[in-house]
C-alpha cells in the first residue's frame, strides 16, 4: 500500500470516512467494478481513518473504517 504525504485537494475532495479535507497522509483505494484494461479508478482515504483487518480464514486483508 503506497502512502502519500497529503491528498490531492482538487475537485473539493473530502475523505469518505471523516468527511474532511485535512492535509494528512492518504492512500488510494481501488473502486471495485471499475477495472478497465489493467487500470482501476481509486478514491483517496486518510490513513488514520482506516484500520487493517486480516480475515485469516479467507486469506483476505480488508479495512475497518474509523468513524
């Protein structure tokens, strides 16, 4: 997971979880169903708004969102 120092604030961006445009580290999260020829649309999320969770029985890593 790549972490960026600050969000791209163009287009009045707000974190989908905390609904703020605070300048703090973010990551890009792919949007399911938007894949096209190896390219996927993404949304920015503040790192501190997400908590990684490993579903060991399914071998899947997901994220719980902190509200």
